[in-house]
């Protein structure tokens, strides 16, 4: 083999799935928009800049392990990810934070989601901690009724922590207060989080459908899908610690007995077949403690499964090329 004397160095991928970067959302032309939302709403000064802010770029950086090449056969989705169609997947970059105004990025995130939806694109957001789901869901205010499907080890129903009402322990409580949210299904609960008995009672009083992880293992993910009404508009929010730490080790709250990759993949495909997944986020990856980048790769593969399933369910009017 005749090799050149030198070759270009391998640089980290700047976008997810080799997609073009488009940060001017007024000019967005896309079927799918990947957005990073690194910053949440901190409970104390130490958490303003935590390691989870690096997760969006860390997931992007493993694109070549998530997808070696777009034209190759992908067994998760039954062929090339885009199914030979002219699908436009665009990476819109990260929502920035202003450290002179530590709440302004939530307003920017909501506005960004509204613009993405107005352009007819499917938004997929990479966090950041779970607080980021709140501004994203606010951006869906004109898109209801929406069913929330929440994968997590924890209930996330605190009204506030240290006076902060839109932090990582509260997104599902905040979602329950949004008039465009119709139903909530919470899947994978186990061990302990911030929820006290009063939060569990509040979730039950609302009518949240809570499915502990061990119920999923005993009864199967098909039983969970059967609980969710057909024909809905589903927003899927995945906390990385909802999966078992054997496949998602890079989390701050690992607990044994989590959902498997297969179960969450099957949940995604099942939701796509049942109705329409209108958005997705994946949050709470802590890249500095990842093992061989498997958490970031797993997150990327879940996103790939949503895109590949949505294409095959004809979510987008996209011709073959």
C-alpha cells in the first residue's frame, strides 16, 4: 500500500451525524434539527458550570462510532439511516448562556424550539441536565395536546429545590402544569432520588402513569407501550440514568436495574408506530466519567433510532435519491 508521508489529523466532529451546521434559525431548512442545550438552572453556585454542559459536544464527537457512514446498512433501523431519501438533518448548535443573566438561556431555548417547529422540523435536544426539558416543552405551547413519555430513574416532581423551580428535579412537575400537556408516562423509576413521599403523592394525584424499572423487566416494554394511547403526539425525554449503568455509566446518579438499550430502542420504535413523536431530548450525561465513550455512543444510537424509525413511518415528505 502506497501511503502519503503525512495525513490530516483527525479532528472531533463539530456536528452530529456529519450534518451541516445552521445557527440562523430564520433560514432553517430541515426535517430534523439537532440542538445542544448545555446549561440548566443551577441549585447552587457550584453547579452553574457542571460537567454535563460538555455533553452535547461529547455526543457530537463520537459521530463516527454512532454512524460510520450514512450510506451503510444499519441493523437497528433496517437499512441506511435515512432510507435512501433526501432527508435534511441539520445541527443548529448550542444555546449559549450569559453569565451576567443566568436565566436568559431558557428564554433563548424556548424561542429556538418555537422557530424549529415553525419551520416544520423535528427537534432533538441534547442536554445539559434535566432542567433543560422545561424550556423545551414551553416551546411546544402551540403544539398540543402532547403526551410526555419520560425515561428516568427518578420522578423529577419537586416543586422547587433551594427556591429554584425549573431545575433538574422539577421538569415533570413543571410539565404537568402546562396546558398543552395531556398525559404523562414515567418509565424506569428505581432506587432513590430527590422525591419524597409528598412528591410521589402529587404525581399520583395528577394522574401520572408511573412504571418502575422492575415492572418493565417483569412485564416487558410491550406492556408499557400498551398503556400509552394510540394516535398521540409524544414528546420523549430520556434521562441517561434511566438506562442501566452498564450501558450508561456516565451519570451522577447510577442505580442498578435500569432499562436496557433494547428496551428503550423498542419504546422509541413503538411510539413512532403508535402516533407521532414530536420531539426528543436526552440529558444528564457526564462525559468526564464515561467509559470508552459508551454513554455518548448510546445516546447517539437512540437518536439514530428515532430518526431512522421516523423516516420509515413517513413522518417527512422526502423523495428517494
